[in-house]
C-alpha cells in the first residue's frame, strides 16, 4: 500500500505500510496447559520499521503452573539493536484483571498486590510477563495469574524487517 506524505510525487511516496490482526496464545507449556480463551486478538500497524500493537487477552480457563507466563503472536520480530526503541519495551496495560475467584482488580495494583509488566526483548516475537512488588521483580507465572483474566495492552516497537 502506498501512502503519500506532503504531495503525490514519488519523493513523497511511502510504500512500507501494513496492518492486520494476529492471534495471541500461551507459549507452549509456559504458564498453563489446556487453556481456553474468550478473546486473544492482536491488532497491528507497521509503518516502516515501527510496529504499533493493541491486544486483548481474555483467558477463561486452563490449568495454571509455576512456569513464566509467555505469550506468542507478535506479528514481527523485535529489532536486535539496543540502540532502537525496542530494547526491553514496556507494554501499557489498561483495564481490569478478571480473576479466577470472580473479583476484578486494577492491572496496576494487581489482585495479588503487585503490578504486572509485560516486556518485549530484542530478536524475539513473544511477550514476557513480570511482576513487581516493592523492590522485587520476578517473572509472572501461570499460578500467579490464576485461571481467569482479561487484559488489554498496547505498545510500539521497532523491527528489522
């Protein structure tokens, strides 16, 4: 798709634009097994090397385990250069966490008393989830998350493609 910026001449033509959807999933046996989803859609727009994503992950069942919660489904691999904006991207998460016991709590405070931080790392196409409580940071496990939650998130990252 061609987009023209500042006029219609070839010098103003921008040809590297793409948008679409992809599906989020739990990575292998990381965090859960036998999982089921209400929504797991990721929308993206790629302009040049920048990729903007918005996602909803409505996880409504599965068997939690103690492994790190890792989601797959990024449409492009995160850039490998630490000088780009993609080295350890933070994803802004909004809305509420729907917990397995039926309670709803803010993503920022978390049902467990800690905040959730999803991160992207260079040369990867996964979303890694971490938890922070005071001055301690550790990976977020499936057992931490419980077997029901509904997350919304968005971020922008660089890719090499």
